[in-house]
């Protein structure tokens, strides 16, 4: 029996996924070695990436490949903007900036959204399924480390209020991946793009690590 594509893509990208999860910056952040400013700076970078990811949603909603993945309950930009207002103040838009690595990441997402729906799915998968899984660990750590209200301002990015049952949602999402309406060659390209997405994310972590070094 053929291996489900959701299993193929998860297995094939495991190494890149692990590299992103175990970055020095994320380890320092979750370990309490960095201040809230580092967390806020990370949140800024997420805003640029998700603006790119969600900016193409309306156009892709009717696409036969990407369309099934466009689900309004996943939208994160409004939540990120609430978090940034809390972290940076009402005039946060005048102060946020994208690191070069973040700009590269966002540009690739925009390119896929505009020209390659299946590639866009690779980025959609790496971001949202991660948010629904490991993102919850980040939320818990942030609440405890910097005193944010539980599931409140500052960590709203990680709170999916419209996803009532995350486990069931992730199961349905994997079923969508298994039914991805492309041929085998295109699926191989999607796997490669998934690896690239994780690598781009790791690049952002590396840049943040240089901006917020922890003394040995």
C-alpha cells in the first residue's frame, strides 16, 4: 500500500524540522536566557511571514490544489497585530522591521502564492501545523517567563479560538495532504519546498541568534 503523502512529507522533512526546532535562538528563548525584547523581535518576524502567507489566501481560495487548505480559522495576522500592539505599543507599525533572512522567507512565500499553488501548500503546512503543535509549547513558556495573561495579549498568535478540536483539525489537514491534487513528480517538488521552508525558517532563527547573543 502506498505511504500517505502526509507521512512522506513529515518523514522527508524531519531533519530540517528538527534543525529549526533546536536552533540556538529558540533554545535560549524558551530556556529563559533572553528577555521579552527578543520574543517581541521574533513576533515581528512572524508578522512579515504571515502577511506574505495570508496575503495570497483570497486569490488561492478557488484554486484546485491550494484552495482546500485555505481555511479562515487559521488566519494569524490579526492575532499577530494584537500581540505586537501589546509588545511594542500602539505605533508598532512605525518601528517593526524585517531581518534580511525574514525578507527572503516572505518573498519566497509570496512567489509560491503567486505562481505555484502546490509550493504554497508546502509553506502553509510547515507554518500552521507547527503553530498548532509546537507553537503551544512556545505559548506556555512565554506566559510563564514574561507573565502574559494565559492565551491573552502577547501570545494570541498561538491561540486558535476558532479551532475547537486541534487534534481533529490536524487529522483532517493531513487527509487534505494525502489527497493533494497533483502527480507524484509534483509531490516530490512539494517535499523539496517543505525542506526549503524549514531552512528559511532556520535562517531567521540564526539571524535572531546573532542579534540576541547569550554570553557563554
